[in-house]
C-alpha cells in the first residue's frame, strides 16, 4: 500500500537539497579548518623565527664581544712585550737613563697598558673570574714597574733582573689566563649560536612541511569539491534542459487551453445572447400587455366592482409589474455580463502590436476623456513630467490606465478633496508606473480578490460588474508584466504596474 501522507511525499524532494546543503557545509568547515591551520602554522613559524632571530643576534653579539676581549688581551700581551723591550734597550744603550727615547717608549707603553686594562674591566665586568685576574694584573704590573722602570738602581750584585723576570712571567700567566677564559666562553657562545641557528632551520623546515601539507589538503578538498560541483552542474544542466522542454510543453498546452476557453466563452456568450434577446423582447411585450389589463380592471371597478377580485387587481397592478421589472433588471445585468465576457474573449484573441508610446501624451489623453467628471468632483490630478516611454501595445496600455484612473475617480472618499498622482520610473529592463489616489481604499484582505472576475470590494454604491480590474490584470499579464496594489481602508490606494520596457512578443514572453 502506497504512503501518500504529506510527510512521506515531502521528504523525498527535500532529501537532495538537504544532502547538498550538508555537503557544502562540510566543505566550508574543511576549507576553514585548513586555512586556520595554515594561518596558525605561519603565525607560529613567524613568532618562532622572530624569537630565534633575536636569540641568534644575542649569541652573535656575545661572540663578537668575546672576540673584542681577546683582541684587547692580545694587544695587552704585545704591550707587555714592548714594555720589556723598551726597558732592556734603555739599559743596554743608555745605562737606564730617564731621558732616552727608549724611556719615552716605556712611558707610552705603560699608559697604553693602563688604557687597555680599563677597557678590559668594562668589557668583563659581568665575569667575576676575569675581574679577579685584572685586579691581580694591576698588582703585579705595579711591582714590575717598580723594579724595571728607567732610572732604577743596578749594581754588581743587584738581584733586580731575576725579580724582573719573575714579575714579567706572572704578568704573562695572567694574560694567558685572561685569553683562555675568553676562549672557553667563545667556544660556549659559538655552540649556543650554532644551536639557535639549527633550531631556527628546524622550525622553518617544520613550518614549510606543515604548509605543504595544508596546501596539499586544501588542493585535494577543493579539487574533490570542484569535481562534485562540475558533476552537479552537469546534472543541473540536464535537469534545466528537461525542465525547459517541460515548461515549453506546458506553456503550449496552457496556450491551447486558453484559446479553447476563449473560444468556448465566445460561443457560450454568443449563444446566450439569442435567448436573452428573446427574454428582453417578451418582457417588453408583457409590460405593454399590462396596460390594457390595467385599463380593463379600472373599467370593471367602475361598472361592476363586484366582479373584480382582489387577487386579480393585485396581480395586474403590483405582482406582474414587479415581476416584469425584476426580469428586466436581471436580463439587463446578464446582458452586461455577457458583453463583458465577449470583450474579454475578443481582447484575448486580438493581435498585440507593440509600438513606441509617449506615456505623458497617452495619460493626458486618458485624463482628457473624463475631464468633465474630474472637474465636477474637484479632483486634483498630478502627472509626472518625465514618465518613461515604453514599447508595447498602445490599445492595451490605454485600456489599463483608463480603467485605473476611472476607478480612482469613481471611488473617492466623501468629504475629502480627491487627489490622483501618476508617476513612473525605469528599473533595468523594467518600467514601473504607479497610480495613487486618496480615496476610500481597499481592505488588505481584499487585495487579491479585487482582480478576480466578477469580484468587488467595499460598499457597492457604484455601478459595475467586477470586470474592470480582471481585464486590467489579463492585459498586463499578456504584455509580460505584473500588477499589484498597496492600500488600506480610508487611506487611498496605489496600483503598481511593472511592465517590460520593450515588449518582445507573446511567444518570447512564454519561453
């Protein structure tokens, strides 16, 4: 047994849409996750690289600092050697004279040594071991200068040379200690620098690998989605092709059905008119026949009132005239309805002839045709001076505007000066016209029904059969447009026409 419940029948068409939506959502999540992962990888690599670059720069600065200290120590050792050489030459050449060139070299070298010691003290103030060596160096240097400076006494048994050599050896030992300490620090700092550089390259390599993985994953996901999308597009194209054929067939069927309905309406309305004319004719004859009957009743009442029955008198003077009047009113209303159906039928079979229409001139003609009513009611009509022109069927457009303007004049609000505004604007390939009034308005619940055939809204105090707006909608639809209304009770109404700027023909509109 087939399940024809709304739930089961509605589940099948929605399933592919839900599956497509879920697939698109999953794809979006995957791409977002991959992009986020790639961004985090780049961010982490950037932060790590920045930290490691700073670390490498710090290590490099310490290496340069160590080289600078070693250069100062080497220069200090050279100055010590120059100090010893100047002393020896002064003793050999000038017997320890104070005014010799070698004595001056000795003094300059001694000052240079003090300058380098101060510089080393500043460079190594963060190293307690080097500070101790420099303090000891100052002490031994003073002792050495005290026994080796030019002008010191030297006798046959003077032990100064032996003391001098001992002091100089102590200074050399301290110099070697200073250099060795810096050499040890240099080894450690170069190792730290190399380790930082190695970590930096590892981080860059890991980030690069992660980016490659993210790129491959993104390309794979996007390619898979693109393949699925291409397949879906092909399927959609096939469905669209089939749908277009189906719509074309259905449109042709509807057109044929519409033609049949129009022909049927024409035939029915035409055939109904013949008996209706007969009814109207016999009604007139009955109305004429009542006059001699009424005269006969009057004569009988005058000559022999006893033969006149009350029922006969009432029938001749009240019942029959009332029935004949009812028949005449009904047949006249039916005649108007049949004529309206015939007009609709003929309008549907008329060939549309598009031409360029000056809308300001057309609207002026419509207003001019009912100007006497507008003046009698004291209505103010304002027409925009720049109504956009249109290429469409002149007769149909004129009927549409005539009907809408006449309705605006017909359904005024009593006690309120009437106002009608007509304006228009171009919107792409469409043109929008608006006819606005300040009349009695239309209840929002009746906005759709006012366009139905033989349907009216509000108080029925104006002549009409409910055909005008139905005819307007049929004409607008045939011209490829739409009509809508915005209104509320006692707040006027605005009818909005949306029409193609260029009418391309009924066949093209149906495609």
